[in-house]
C-alpha cells in the first residue's frame, strides 16, 4: 500500500516493534525501498514470518526493557548487517487506567518500554549513526511518539507522559546530533489500527469499550499510512530533516 517511491538502497535499518503494527509496516516499506532491515521485538514467530515475507530482513529477538537483551541484539545486528544508518523506534505499549488506580506495574512497564527502551536503543546505535554521517552517508533516527504527547485524554495520563518524554527527547537529540549530520524525526500519529489497544485489562477503556467507540466514531490510520511517511522522510536528501510529523485520521482533527 505504498504511495511513495523511496530509494533506500545501500541503507541499513533497525526497526523496533517490528512484530506488528507501525513497526512491521515500516520494516516492510523500508525493505521495499532497498534497505537491509533488522526486525526487533519479543515475538520470534512474528519476526520470522515477516523476515520470510520480506526475504532480505533479519529477525532479532529483543526485549527493550532489558539492557542485556538490547546489548545482545545490537551485537547480533552488527554481526549480520554491519553498521546501521537508520533507526526506527516503534516499540511501545499503551495501558490506560485512572491514575487513582495506582497501577505501578503498568506505569513501570510503559516507562521502561516507551522511554527507557527508546533510550537503550539510541544508546546501542548512536555511534553507528554518527560514524555513518561522518563518512558522508545519510543517517536517521526516527522516534514514534504520539499525538497523546500533546492532547490530554482522561486515563491516558502516564502513556501521554511517556510520549511527551519521547517528543521532548527527539527535540533535544536534534541539538546533539544535528550538528553531526544525523537527522532526528519525531512522528506523532493519531488513532492507528494496530494491536496497541489490545493490551489493557480495563474492559471499559479497551477495544470493546471506549477505545472501540473512538475507532467507530473517527476511523483510523492504517499502520501503512504512518510507514509511508517514515519512508518518505528518510529518503529525502541528507541535508533535509523533516523533524516533526503529526498525522491524524481526518476525522480526529
Ligand atoms: N496505534 C496507535 O493508535 C498509535 C498512535 C500513536 C502512537 N503509537 C505508537 O506507535 C508505536 C507502535 O505501536 P503500534 O500502534 O504499531 O502497536 P503494536 O502493534 O502493539 O506494536 C507495538 C510493538 O512493540 C513491540 N514491543 C512491545 N514491548 C516491547 C518490548 N519490551 N521489547 C521489544 N518490543 C516490544 C511489540 O512486539 P512484541 O510484543 O513482539 O515485543 C509490537 O511489535 C508505539 O510506540 C505506539 O505508542 C500508536
């Protein structure tokens, strides 16, 4: 379902969250543009399936909340594909509940995955990005944040806070990496039809409740719509940094 022609031949990409949704769609599209892609997530069966479909991609199991797992994954990526010049941070979890419920378990999981996990992946590959850019290659860091970084939704306070952290981090990183020719792009999608809404244990807020009603009322983006923008962004000339993308289903505006 690509609408953009993106030449990414010669690029080496890491996509986290590649087991489903936006990460999987992005990995497919980057590979279609000619990039060699490492597929990172926890579910090995999903990664293997996608790797078989793509043909040239490498499945790498990782839990971004676990430092040893990220270290091992980064070593595996380098051994299989060499230096990385494109990193897409799409792994994430969304667990809505009222703050009053005091769900430290959910808060910890969201912060560890959406914030510290993103930082772990940046830590693992930033030297690659900087060195690729120093040699004149195009180098990209793409963080998938959310419109939830700006808009307040009741019961999504902690998720929104993690995404606000990602949006801020992207801006801050631009000041560190931009002068070294590494582009940083922050993508803030609205409602997108993926597995993200399936993990809440609050039936009233989940897909059979409030979230399902939102999908019905405003429709949604397909993960391929977001992937299309990522592929477009990373295939611009290296001096062009499309730094911030907010993309919503038309009726969500
Ligand atoms: N869907 C939306 O409406 C929407 C809107 C705005 C922003 N976003 C953001 O878009 C990103 C992608 O989400 P999605 O919508 O595509 O949902 P998704 O289908 O649930 O994808 C999330 C991915 O993250 C991976 N993941 C989760 N925890 C992980 C961990 N600890 N280590 C490694 N990988 C992990 C999952 O694979 P495994 O379970 O196999 O690890 C999965 O592939 C997220 O950051 C989300 O916050 C989504």
